[in-house]
C-alpha cells in the first residue's frame, strides 16, 4: 500500500483544482482566523557508487506538509506537520515540525512555547553558537534545506529592552541532532578502523531524564547602526554523540558549555561576519579522556557579495582548534588521531535566471587539513506559481576514510524532486 | 550725491521681478525633491496590499502578493520597509525588511520562516529585480535624488519633463532616464530609461492615481521591458496612511513575529 502513496499524492494534487484550495484557504481565514498552506512533494535520489552495504536509493519519499496558524488575538497557535511515505526506510510516519503557542505577556516580552525551530548565529551552513538540533542525515541525502533544522521542544523567552535584547531558551529534555549512524549514510568507526553501514549502525545512550538532561541557551544581542553584535551561552550536551561509553561501546552525549560571540555588518559593499565560540567539554576538562571529545575553540569568518546582477558569491573560513592536544595524542586509543586544527573553507555561488525562476547554486566545503570536500550543486525551476522541480547532488570527496567528509565518500548521491504547493 | 534715481530703479526692479519669480519654473532640484516626496513619502507611514502580475517575454504569468508597511523617519530622509509575502506559497510568510539610508547603503534582511532564519542581504546593487518582477529594488524604495544630475528639458501644461543622468554611470545599467512629473501634484507619471547605446529599453508608468486621505497615490503601475516584451503590473489596495506604525516593528523581533498590520 505504501508503495502507492507517492503516485497517489501526485494524482491527488493534480486533481485538486486551484480554485478549490484557494476557497478553502479563504474560508479558514475568514471564519477561524486560520492561515493555511501546504505542499506535496515526491523526491527520489540514487547513490552513484554501489560498493557497500547501503541501499541503491539514497532517498525515495513522498511528503505532504500541512501548515496551520491561528490568530487568537492574545496568542498565535502554530501547527506544522509532515506526513511521509518513505520507501528507503519502508515506513510511513508523521513528523511534527511545529506545535507552539506565541504570546506577549508584557509589552517587551515575547514567549513561544512548544515544538519549534530555533536558529541564531551568523554562519552559512556552519554552526558555532546555534546549538539547536540539526538533522544531518536529511542534509546529506538531499532533502530540502528546511530539514537540516530539526525542531526543539522548548520554551523561548525574548526580552526587548532599549539597550539590548535577550533571548532565553530552555529545553527540558535534551534534543540531540540526528547524527550519521549508518542507517542511510555510512560512517567511519574509529574504534574498529572500518566503515560502518546499515548492517552495523551506531547506538547511542539517550539523554531523556526530565530536568537532569535539560539544555539552556541564551543570546544577548544589540544593533549599533548597521552592526549586529551578539553574545551567546549554551549549557547542555554535545549535540552529536561525541563520547563513547567504554563498557558498552555505545555512543554518549557528554556535557558541554559554549561561550561565544558574533558580529555581522555590511562591509566593502557586501555582508561580513565573524563568529567564535569556546566549547568547554566539561566531562573531559583536562583533555586526557580518550572516550570524550576534547574542548575546542571554534571560529568562522565570512563574506558575501553580489558578483553581478542576480549572481551572488559567499566565502567562509572556519576553524576547529582542539584544546589540550598533547593530552589527546598521548591518550588516543582509536585507529587514526585527528589533527589539532581542522581548517575548512566554504564557497557559495548562486545564479538566478529567467526572472529568478531558475536557480543554479553550488555550495562547497573544502578542508585543506583533512584533504576532503563536500559539494552541493543544485538547480531548481519554478514551473509555475505552484509547481517546482529541483535536481541536485551531494558529492563527497576525501583522501582518507577518517575525515569528516572523507568518511562519506561512498555515499555520493544525486536526487530530483517535484513539489506542488498552495 | 543724489541716490533717488538708484532707489527708484531698485524699487522698480523689485516690483517688476517679484511677480515673474513667483510664476517661473521652480528649480529642477525642487521639482525632483517634491516628486520624490510625492512618490515615496506620503504621510508619516502607510500600508498597502500589493499584487504583482509578472509576464515574461514568452507570455508566461506569475503572481506575487504581499503586504507592505512603510515608515518615514523624515520626509526625503531615512525610511523603513516591511514586506510580508502571502503568495505564491513557496515564499509565503517570508519577510523582507529594509532600513533605507541616505548617506550609506541600505540594510536589508530576509526572514525565512521554515528555517527560522534571519538572513542579511547585501544591498550593493539596487538595480536588481525585486522578487523576480520587472520592478527593481530601487523602484520600490526610491532612487536617491542625489544619485543623479537633473535637467529640465521640457515643460508643458501638464508635465515637467526632466532628464536624469547618473553621477556614477558605472554603477547602473542605464545612461539616463527621463521623468514626466505631473505639475499639479508632483507625482512622477512616467519614466523612460535609455541604455548605454542610447536605446529606450525600459518604461515605468503610473496607470492609475487616486487621492487617498488627501495624498495622491499610484494604485496601479507598470514596468515594461521594451526589448523583450516582458512586463510587470502592480496593483495596490487597502492603502492607509498615518496609521502610527511603531519604529520597533522594523526590527528582528517582528521578523519572527509578523505584526497584525502586516498580516492582514
């Protein structure tokens, strides 16, 4: 039955006249102050290289998204959910992306409670102080970029004073990122020195104790003329499992505190940004525990500029600097130790054509220290106001198996999608 | 020495010249400033619902529907814009915000609701298409009068016709443009752009003007690409001026939480 879902959804979308959906929307808005939008999408992707135990299809799914928002005068309710028929994981599932209430108890205070997507920081597809959940699997298999951000179950309070703004986020139970565990993308196992796949997926020890496994994030921000300044604090856990339980060999989420700051401003006719953060790996302060990732200093600097009309270029430099490197090297127990510095450059090129209906983009990560790269080419075309077709790739290149992008080399994939939205 | 003849002469000159000055053409700079105020600074603030119909050279049509809020810090001075997209659905609920400056590049932000992301956009080139239409960013928020030199080339019963030449020709795609300014209300009604080879290639025109709360207002306008035949028609409705928009609306807070004025 589920194999019929994708063609069924496409048929449904074709049969539904535009006028009917427009009327439905107007009725909801006029009678219930409810804003409604939706899309139906089919997306298929293939691995270009089949020399390991993963499925041929990198992605094969049909997705229906419903997005509702109701204005209650004193508050706004949001509900956004996806319904997915997934042929790779052979399941149908609902993904609740937003279920939240927003209100202002005081003139200068906004509160949003519930499931929500939270984003801050200045990096472009690089995150230092944005320690909210990500979905790296979605990113690498070619889902829409929207799905890189995973929702958090959080209470967000924003306070707006004359001098500064303060955002406080409390996550009662840890929301980790969806990490690469072998199910759909194979990974480097540094204990065994081999590539792991869906026959030996990684297991993690969940952090799910209410109160004990909570996360807290804060941002203090201020704009001075055109300059945006922000200070950040995060207290919680590594968002991907950067530790190993030495008795069970399960992955664990060690405690982490991050202190950071960022500046973003117009410079030289473009936009420049600098962001830095100190990652304090609190369960391994001395850096001598081989089972827990060391503390790190992270830094990024970026610049975006219009190269020509409808053609934009952006460049970033990013650094991960492992602290207590001597301790790390002395105590290292795996197969291949990481470098003290991981340097990474990114380049984004975006070209808009045909009244901005056709977009070509290429996002490239390249690490000279790891000798690896990750390329994200993409072309998308708005056939009409409702139909959009997209094709792209996730290309991993690496000299070594143990580097961040190098480990994914056999997962290079291409994909195409068709979306109907209203 | 008797100064009387000189005094009489002065009085005579004054009497004779003053009425002439009153009836003469205002300085071209003054016309341009008045036209700029009429087109972009009506009231202290305002809102409108905008529907753009974009027709490309092949005759394919796309629509854009958005609400726009505007607030002036001072007439002819800094302004803030808040554009809330309603259609098509792939841009639904996105927000585009501009802080327009006079002495430096504008600040622009784009809010992408699906990612909850506030993106800063470089504003170096104001002469790029606004949301894929034939309107440029500059047509929406106004070109600073100081960016061009102005010359009154014709005056008839209805219009002042002014030729504008860019002070920095390399920064724009045109060599000059000619504007027809309505003499009665100073509304610019038509602008024709010539490219570097002297060919007329772009036409911006007001198709319908209504008086709303005492302010002459363009409620329908059109940009035509005279070379490839494409055009965009903008229709403005639900226009209200002087609604008392708070400056705070044009900050990051309201990107995450669009104000009711923008959503309605």
